[in-house]
């Protein structure tokens, strides 16, 4: 997998991302993201669902049919996020093939090693387990907007966005099949609540999907298939005898049985 470009400046913290989600633009983004999660989570089954570093309250998790929910964060959560486990995303404290679904809400953009995060996800998921990813799309007018805004506002412009196409390639190399990619937020990144409401009509136009500032991706871990090799119970007879010479036959060439 190709390595992302390194940025010497410090990356935005999770607390800064949570503060951005409390702005009008962040709340509008959170609404679209929660709608997608509420639409796809009920179709996933299993015993254990892990949500990593939730940047805002995840109301949609209540729609999941998976019985056991685990919220893990790198930093302490407030009561609204309700995280019960603290740990690093690059080293998950779970056994191999133990989780049925993992949610990554803008985790890869903040990680210094997103490849390692995905490797840990692949290790912990059971065969046919699912990963749900929310990400910002750098190939959009959000990305163009960020070329100017990132110098004044770190969130979300200084996050290392990963395009959906590149992420699909990474997941394929790790043994995942991408089931669905949904573009999110086809409006310009404005902090004016009234302007955002007026431009809501753009969300229904497919022609604007390529300019969407974020996306939802659902992928499934493949099942490793092994082809069994049948043992040879009887040794194969050689064409030549033990001494390297052809063995004579007892029957004449013209003899018929």
C-alpha cells in the first residue's frame, strides 16, 4: 500500500474534532453521517460491535442489532460520548477474529499510520465481519476550500483525508470487499446555518456527488478459502525399473490373452 504524505505540523486532536462537530457545519455533517449508520447498522449481525474514537454522540448505534457495543477512545470521553475503554487505534486490545463489526468515524484521517489501523481492523474482525468508515473526501470542493482555510482553521482542513478510491485499494489488499460507498454533504462548507438549510436541495442531485465533502464506506472481510490437497496413499510407479533399465515382459508382443 502506498504511504500517505507526511505533514510536519501537529495533527488536530480528537477534542478539536469534537468541538468542530458542535458548530453548525459539524452538526449538519453529523446528521448525514448518523442517517447512513442508522440505515446500514440494522443489516449487520453478530455479538460485538466496536466504535473507535467517536467525535460526536453516536445515536445511530442504538439501531444496531449487535448485542454488545464497545466504545473506545484515545482520550477520555464526556458523558455524552459514553466511552468505556481507552486505548490506541494502532494497537487494539482485542484478540484475533473476535469482533463482528468495527466503526471508524474519521479515525484514519487523524492517525499517523492509517495502514496499521486497517491491519488491526482486519486482524480483529471475524471472517465476513464488517468495517464501517466515515471519512472526509480530499478530492472535492471541500479539499479546494481547505487549501486556504487550513492555515486558519485546523478542523477539518488539516486532517489527512483519504479519497474513496484509494481507501478501496487499501482495503482490497487487506482482503476486504467494498460493498458500498455513499457520498455525503454535497453542499459547500459554510458555517451559516440558514445558508446550509437553503442549499440542502443539493444533497439529492447526483451530479453533485463527485464534489461531496465526505463519504460513508461499508466493507466486508473476505473468508480465506483453502484448496485441500489429497494425499497419495500409494506411491506412483516409475517408468523405469530400479536399476534404471526397462523391465522385460513375460508375454510375447503378438501374444493375446
